[in-house]
C-alpha cells in the first residue's frame, strides 16, 4: 500500500471513531447519552435528572433548553422543531415529575410526588408532548455540579456584572448605586414583570451583592446577609428570610433582600447550557427558550 493510501485509510478509521450526531437521524437517547458522557458523574435512575416524558427513541431534530418546561415553552419548542427539551426544574409540578399516588381514604392525595394522575393540566401537558413528538429530559443536578457554576455566572452575565466578581461564592462589587437603582436594573435586565420583590432600605447604598439563583436556604442568608449590601436570589421561605430582612431593617440595618422568582433566576444558567451544547454536541442545533416571568402587577 502506498503512503498516501495508508494515510487515507488511517484517516477513515480515525473518523469512524468520532461520534457524529446528525439532526433528525440520532435518537434522543443517543444524544442524551453523549451529553451524560460529556458531563460525567453517576446518573442513577433514582436521581432527579432523567427522561420525564416522550419517546426517547425518537430522532432528534433540535434541542431546547429552559429553566421550566411550561406548556408555552413546549409549544415554542414544537414550533421551532426542537423536540428534545432539557429542563432544569420539574415538568409536572413535583420533585420526581410523576403523578402522585391515588389518595388514601380521607386523605388529600397530593404532596411532593406531584399532582393526581387525572389532573386535567397534567394530562393536557403530557398529551401535548406525545402528540408533538417531544421528549423531555430533566438536567439539574449534573448542570449545577459543574465547577463553572453556570447558574450564578449566567445570572451575573445577564445583569452585566461578571467583570465585578470578587472572592467569595457568588459575590460581586458592582458600581455603587442606591438599592432602588439596582433593583430597577435587575428588573430591566431580566425582563421581569410582577415577580420581583424587595425588602430593605430602598435608599441604601449598594456596592457588594451576592447572587444565589434558585432557592436560598435560611442558613445561607443568615451566614451572608451581614457581609453584603444586597442579596439577590430566586425564592426564599417568607417566614424565615423575608421577615428576617424586614426585622433587620427595623433595627437600623440598611441591607436589602431581592427575590425574582426561582425560574427567572435560573434562566440565564440554562441559556449558558444551550451555548455549551452547541460546542459539546456536534450536528444538533440547540436554543434556549425563556419561560419568562409569569406574574403580573395589579398596580
């Protein structure tokens, strides 16, 4: 065999070892398997991450990422022919995404497992997924576990604060402004409507902020509140954190707590996921779909 022929053969063999995914020809199961390999770690069936609805053997035409696979998001994904939906939060209103077991005699029949199997909203959503040939996969634990901290960094990027990062988890020294001005920036940058709420001194000077996308535990707030001017998170338990902040204001502490909604705070991180997918998974388009702020203001 000539040197040129050997080179061509070697190149062909090498290429055959590279998994090439082609939109519309590779199943959702195969695409997810490659995503799992790229992210690494263990993927137990009992974990939160995994397929939640749809036929995983269907060919993938595109990937949609979102913080919450609402019906509106699923409709946009179907219209854009992005039939593999990666969602950060549950699709069916419960931690494990499944319907709750039948209620016990005299019991309410609802809880952390989710809604009842005959719930009309649950049924309509699942029927839409099946009718449109969508496949829903939850990607939470393994995305949060990445050292890049995509949720926090993504939120900082969306707010224009990335260059102000300082030592400490999720802390940023932004240009000094009043709390009122900072809150207005947050509302504008995240395109919020009625979901934003703030507690504290609106005229207080804000310089150091801490970002905590998703749910902020009370222990996290108590540990950090005195070291920052403003804490920005998705949601808190009102009776633990909100009124703690209110009582701090009553004692003269000029600090602020701002909540924007759990899903809204996580959307920038799932936008980062779409960007990561475009380079990590070759041949399959990926796009972020924003679930948006579902609240409206009465006044």
